[in-house]
């Protein structure tokens, strides 16, 4: 997928905005462009009722992309305004990672440190090792293998948190264990992804040093050493100007990370993590940012679905795709089961962990996008990541709801 700037050349309908230099900013408003946006938002909106049948909104958005992008070809690279739409999709990815950072609370791991660490080691390291080993076995290269490891080892906090909330488990001991393990999985996944992108930078030592400094600051110093100081000076500003401050932090850190050779989405993630530590207790930054996220995120997930070649599926890559999917589910199931046994959690918590841990979406999709953009992975592996992410949403939701409602 190409993320570019808006090209206004050749568009019939324009809006003129006066600028100091006497130039004008032209925005495409052609029928085809508006029709494409209408398709994205309307299909997402009318698929929302599918939540009643256990289909998460994110899954519905991807399905809409598959149907109206890949199958029917409603939105293609020749559609007027395509570059602008893809730019919005790129912003959507940044906002998704920002939300993931907002959700993470590194301090939550302290409450059940021993149990969470034991389960977390098994649910992250076992799938990661299996994914890397699978990639090396196929001769895909070190970086591609590492991305397989990251993709199959992550668990989506954005998927698990609503499930725990739905069954009123957030305040329970088992719910806190599942939430904390998910947080640890997400943290380890982002750290692994950050280092993976560092290896693709121009100066390896410089990139590693920058990633290490960012990880230490955002995951340890900010939440555990500076949270009180940051909150004292910036909490009121965040509360009074939430959206402006968040967008400034998101874009600023994304720009800095991209400029120094680390992918922009990691800057977005760190911005969310930092703001979650600076906001007043009880101030729901997520609620304030939700309208902004709801504007751009559907476009991103629509494009994820639209990238799948349904009508021209690479039959020769079935083995690769099937292997990634098998490892993605199998290693997570085994890791969650062995970790639960090691930590000595009760049966129902164990089964909920086994059901929840394969659920992945934003970080695995981000890894796929980064790998494709950096030229680390080719299309068949990208498709494997996306298909695994889509399937994992439905499988995890089904298993977790079955176990939790028993």
C-alpha cells in the first residue's frame, strides 16, 4: 500500500482556500472520490449491527474492504482522490497505535508480577521463537523471520479489553491477570517491532541506541519516575485541549521517529503511552479522541481488507500462509496453556487465557505494513499476516465468549 500526498492535478471540482503567498489549496471533490468515501463509511456503519453476532467492528471493517475493495473493485488506485484516501488510512494506523498506547498501563503488571511474568514469558516467547524458526526454515531471511515472530506472538489489548468489560471481569482477579498478560504481550511486541525497524535503518548502532533510549524512557522512566511531575504540569492542558494536544504529541513524536529512522507508528504508540501517564486520573482521553479515530481508522482497516487478492489469490503461497496461520494459533494456544499451568491459575482463567491470547490485530497489521513498506517481506507473507489477524479476531472472540459465559 502506498501512502502519499494529495495530488490535485486533473480534478474537476475544487475548493479554493486563499493563502498568504496568493496560491490556492485545491481539494478533490469529484463524484468518484466522494463515492469511494461514501462506500467506506456506509459499509462500515451498516456492518456495525454484526456485533450482536460476535463480529467485532474492526473485523466488519476489514470484511467491508475485502468485499468492496478487493472483490467488487469499488476503490482502486485509479479512483480520483486515491492518494488522499490512503493518506487518511495512514493517519488511521497512527491513531490505532496511539490508542494502543493509551490503553497500556505498565504499572498494571506490578499487581500480579509473578503470575503475569510466568504466563507472559510463555505466551510471547514460545510463539516468537516458533515464528522466527518457521521463517528461517523456509529461508525467508532474518528480518522477515523476526516479523513472523512478532506477528504470531502479539495479543491485541484493543480486542481483549472490551471482552473483559463485556463480561464484567475487569475488576476481578482473573480479569486483571488476563489484562496484565495482554499488556505485557503488547509491550514486548512493540519493543520487538521497534528493534526490528532499527535493523533496517541507515546506522545500526545509532538506531539501536535511539530505540533503547525511547523504550527505557516511555516504558520505565515516564510511567514510574516522572508520571507525577508530568501530570502536575500538563494534566490541565490535556484536559482542556485534549484533541489538539494529543494530535500535536502524536504527529510530533511520529515525525521525530520517522526522521531518525524508526517507523512513525512507533512514535504514535509512544505518544499514547506518554499521554496516558500525564492525564488526570479519571479523565478519559480515549473518549475525547474517539471521534478523530472513528474518522480515519475505518479507512485503514478497509484498505487492509482491500489488499487481499481474493480474485487472484496466490495459490502457490498456500503452504506459507497456512504455516503462518497454524503457528499463529498453535503456538499461542500451547504458550497460554503451558504458562497457565506454570503459574498455577485456576481452570476457567486458564481456558479464558487460551482463548484470548491468539487475538491480534493492530500491532500485527502494523508489523505487516512496516515489513511491506521497508521491502522486508513480499506480498504472500503480507497476505499471511493479514489473514491471520482477521481469523484471530473471530476465533478468539468466539472461544472467549464461549468459556466466559459457561
